[in-house]
């Protein structure tokens, strides 16, 4: 039986997202391993198993491809937050949604102590000047997506102070955890640092 129109659209969108994710991950991996100056769009396309033209259909630059993973995580985390039990305390729901998204990304390596060479490469990538503008755009997307989900959960408006403040502080906790992780000596699993960061924040900001 042929899939109906909605099913075909859903399948097409899923394949598009899979391609986007594959390109973004390839961009991140190659940049961490080689340094941004030593990676081309053709390298990324080849690593993702698609054509150079396909890369250009999705992204206008390598920095955009790298930052795209963060923006996509934000949407997925917001969806996970919406799916949490309605009677679950807000901050507990936020912590579990964020960690669930990270666990999904880290399938097969969850809880492992990272390779120091990898964390050093991530640190250098995040500090690269040409990536800062794209990361700022991704930060804005992240905070907006989280604020909308928090507003829905608390019966507030996404433009109100409370959901925006919650979203901004939750994402700040993630960014601080990332900074702690890439600079940790000895290296530690990211999820350990992230849970501590989020739990410390959750202990000091109650739901209205």
C-alpha cells in the first residue's frame, strides 16, 4: 500500500532532517579532528555520504552547519519537555528533558570519560572567531524554543518574563557545563557535569 499524502510528507521531512543531522555531525567531527581551516564543504559532504551540492542546499557555510546541531537540539529538547508528565515539577522536567536529548546524541558513548584530544578540539572549535556569530544565532533559537515550551507548561505567555528567564538560565547552565567539561582536568563525562549544573540551578529557582 502506498503511503498517503501526510505520510509521504512526514517521510520526506524525516529524511531531510536525517541528512541535515548527518551533515552537521560531520562538520563538527571533522572540525574537531582537523581544525576549521583544514575542512572543506566537500570533505563534510563526503563524510556524510552526500554530494557537495546537497551540502549547499542545506547550509551556506561550515560554521552554519556546525551551529545547526545546537538549534536542532533545542527543538528536540522542547519537544521532550512537552512530553514530560504534566504533574512533574517544572525544573525536574527541564533537567530530564535536557539530559534525555544529550543521552540520545551520545548513544554508544554515554557516561564514558572523553578523549582529551576530543575535548581540546571541541574547545578550539567553540573559540574560533568565525563561529561566534552562528553560535549566537543558535543561542537565541535555543532560548526561544525552551521559552515557548515552558510557557505552555506553566500557562504563561512565551513573551512573559518568567518563561524567558527560565529558558535563559537553563541554557546558561548548559553552556557553563559545556565550558567546565571542555576544560576539566582530568576529563569527565559531559552528562555528569551537566546534571550537576542543572540541579544546582533547579535548587534555587522555584516555579511560580
